[in-house]
């Protein structure tokens, strides 16, 4: 029981982290049709900036300053580069951000080197908060969870309750009408792009010290974020939340399950004695295939429900 | 008919030049390079069937390239251990083509409902899945080490063992010409035209009675088939295949080649494949920042010249056809614009190289060689020189680029009036 609770907790933590990344991506995608390939690069930049800032003035200031710098970088990218590419269509925008992904990765290597940097959990949060049946839960993990849930509540209430949020929502579906009401739609786009990047940066600040801050972290997380927004339904914030938590829990659960197909077959009373290739296939445990589970989910979703969980159009 | 002979003779000339090349550049480095170029030309042109002709941006086309490579290696090993019947090495691209076609049809069926960004995202998902599989299904992929093979198996017809690199080069050259010619013919068939129509306007294509998804699916499968053939040759060429050949890195490389060369034109990807393969083999030894330059070039092309290099050349076709003098009058403003850009670029490259030098090499030494000249990376002077070069480059570009654009606009307007007068 404790183990299940623990896994769920970790899954939720990972899921909320994925949501912080995917919410920005899906907002930008739903609003502008821009698929930002470099989104996970901003996540990486968040971690590196936090490392640099916390080295001089501490972790808590970094938590606020790093996302702000990232928001500024993102807004500049939108204003000076994406807007120029916009006239060539969405695929060109995606291609540009693909190039940006390479540029950011190389710049990070240029400035901070190719090996992981020593970005650690702050000492005052590096203790066991509570423990159940021998497993301790780190205070920092709880802190991350609280911050990400708080972020979610703030984001949701800003989008649904405030005037700015209503303008953003209106610009999502009816940009022409919003613009004829006198709102500066390109500016709204720029702000949303900056906001999305800042969310990714915040995720980087929070997760960089536990996942490891290194130049390959963008490539290892980026594709999963894409899976999240396809599974959740393109442009749907609710879908992104559900899909993030789903994938978070699936992945953390799978890692702790040491069962294979062979175990199940033996459980119902059969025994298989086949040699060669198939033997290896049925002996694979769930924890071994954990890395491909999100992508398997993507394929199944595409076959059986192409619009995603909460989407309103087919992929 | 004359056109047909004209283009046919161009093909022959290219084939003859390619056949003579290894006799002139006969070092083992250039032979390896030429073989690699041949393989990547097939792969890039195949990729462009998707990107340029079909309007589908894929981040996962290396799957078919890599899986075909794995299959070929296993079959080669099987023949070597005599567990599989003999299959002539010359025909190995067929194995790759079948593997590519199979997986391409499978993946294409679920992913071609929509083109554009959604398709791109899904292709990345598939690519990551296959890459992850290579590390899980060790029995087939052998994890991070990949698989070795020996291509010298079976009988030796006419004494050709395919042991020496030169024999492999001619094999690759032959298949490269065949594959590229086939893909060129496909662009001219009704199917190729339909593929273009679906790229440009899916709604209209659907209204005249074509299943948009079916056309995309067929284009996807065909493109994967040729990518598979290239993968087979890749495996034969290196006698080794590793997980990186199915990864997103390989997919990104082929995207760079196709797009920088020019996705809109049939020759663009060939230019891109030759150029980038050459630069990759030579520059990667000279500079640490090669990928940064590649990324910057790519983003620059996306922003300023979405037609790629081929697009820039094709842009001047009508001017050259109307009046050669007009083209010559463009040379001067172009030279001015290009030289001002180069001034800025030299400054930028200098700064990047010095930054890399400072972050990667021990802080004590300060001598860095940039453009065959020694600079002191710790001294203020060398930084000032390069920053000044950047500023001068930007300043001159602001003056010369409008000039170049103006003269192009002028030339094209002359062409337009000539055409309307006729």
C-alpha cells in the first residue's frame, strides 16, 4: 500500500513537471499554431540560469529571476524571429525553432561545458520530510509539488477569471475580432509566448537539480512533451493536465514493476518453453520497456482516438 | 523530345564525372567521403519527396534508413554464417527498399491524417520510440554498440569482392543514379503532381475526388522505400550500424541537408547533401562549434531564404533567360552585399571560436588559431577587433542589402515588362 502511494506521489510530481512544460507549449500551439521545438531548450536554460543565479544569490531569488529572464528571451525570439518567419507558414516556424534548438544546445555547451554542472537541491530543503516503511520523502520534492500546483491554480484562474485571460482566450479562437476591438494581438501573442517559455523555465529551475543539469536534457524531455500535447488533444489545457499526470504516473509506476509477459503466463498456469527471439520478448519486464511506454500511448491514441483526450479536431 | 535528350545528356555527363572523381581524388579519405555523399544523396532526395514534394515535415525519417541498415547487416551476417541462402551483394538495396516500404506503410498509415506541425510531432514520437527500442531489444539491435559485419561474403562474380572501398563506391554510384532517376521520374508522373497538389491545397485536391490521406500515405511509403535503399548502402559502406542511425540526430541531419540545399527544387537536396557532407567531414575537425554554425545557417535560411540555396539560384532563372546583361549588372551589388556579410561573419566566427576556446581549453593558455592567425583569447585587443568587425559588417549590410534587393527588383521588373510586351 505504501509503495503504491509512494509511486503515485512520484508520478504526480513528474506529471506536474510535464504539465508545466506542456501547458506553455499547448497554449502557444493553440493560440498561434506555432509548435515550438525549442520549448524544452527553454526548460534547459531555466536550469542553467538557476544554477548560475543560485551560485551567487541563492535558490529562492533564482526561482523568480530565472523564469523572468527566460520570459524575456522567449518574447524576443517571438518578436524578432518568429514574427518574420510567420508569413512562410507554420511549418517554417517549426523549422526555425528546430534550428533554435540546436543553437541553444550549442550555446549552453559553449558557456557551461559538455559535462553536467553542479546544480544541487538547496541544503535547507535537503532533508526527509516524512517516511513510510523505510522510504523517505524529500522536502524538496514536496516543495516542487506545492509550487507546481500553485502555478497551475494561478495559471488557471488568470486565464479564466481575469480580463487579460479573457482577451488571451478570445485571441485563441477569434484573433481578427479581438484585434478589431482595439487589442494589440501581436503583443498578446508575444506575451503568451514569453509566458509559455517562462513556465518551461520555471520547470527547469525546479527539476534541474534533481534530474541533472546537462546539455542533453532538452533532447531527453522534449519528445515526451510533444507526446503529452498530442495525447491530451492539441491546444487543450485540460487535456495537457490529464495527459501529463497520466504519463507521469505510467512512467514512474512502470519503472517499479518487475513483471514480464512470461510471469503472467506462468501465473495462469501455463509454461512456455520456446527458444530464441520470442523468449527474449516475453522475458522483457515492464520496467525495461518503461522508456517506450509514452510513445506506445501516442501510437494507440493515434489509431483509436486521433483527436486526443480533450481535443476537438483530429491529428 | 529535344528537351528529353538535353536532360538525358546532363544525366550522362554527371554520371561520367562521378565515375571519374575517385580516379582523381584517390586518397582513402576522399573515397570514404564520396561514398558517404552517394548514400546521403539518395537519402536526402528520398526525404525531399516528403518535405518538398509532399509538404510533410518529418523528424523521424531515419527510422526507415536505420532499420533497413540493421536488416541488411543481419542478412549479411546470416549469409556469412551460412544460416541464410546466398543473396548477391549488388542487389542489397532491394532488401533495404522492402524493409523501408514495410515500415513506411505501417507508420504512414497512422500518421498521415494531417500534414504540417501535427505530422511533424508524431514523426518525432515514432523516432524516439524506435531509438528507445534499440536500447531495449538488445538481441536485434545490440544496444549502444551496434552490429558489425563483413561485406565480403559468398562467391565473387568477375572477381568483384566488394572488399576494396572503390568497388563499394561504384556500387553506391550505380544505385544512387538509379534511385535519383527513379525519384525524378516519380515527380513527373500524375502521382507526383497529385502529391504536389495535396501539399499546396489539400481541400481542393479532396474536392476533385482524391483521398488526401491516401496520396500522403503513398508518398510516405515511397519515400521510406528509397530511404531504406539508402540505409542498406550505408550498412554496406560502413560494415557497421549503430543506434544513432535511427535517431533524431540522423533525421535532423537529413532535414538540414534537404532544407539548406533547397526543398522546393529537385536538385536542392543533392546540393545540400554534397555540400553539408563535405563540410561535416572537414570542418568538424577544425572547429568545435560546427553544430552551432549549422544551426545558425539553418535558422538564417529559414528566415531569409526559405527556398534554400537552390531557391536563390532559381530566383535568377527568368533574368538569365531574358537578358544576360541584366544578370551581369546584378554582380556588383551582390558582391558588395556578400562582402559586407562576410565581414560581419568573420567577426562572429572569431567571437564564437574564442568563447569556445575559453570554455573548453585550460584557462592558462591564451593562444587560439582563427583563420590561420594566432589570437590571444585573454587579451582585450582580439575581442575588440572581432566586435568591431561585427559592427562594421552590420553597418555595411544595412547599406548594401537594400541596394542589392533594389537591383534585383529592378531586373525582375524589366523581365516582367519584356514578357508582357511579347
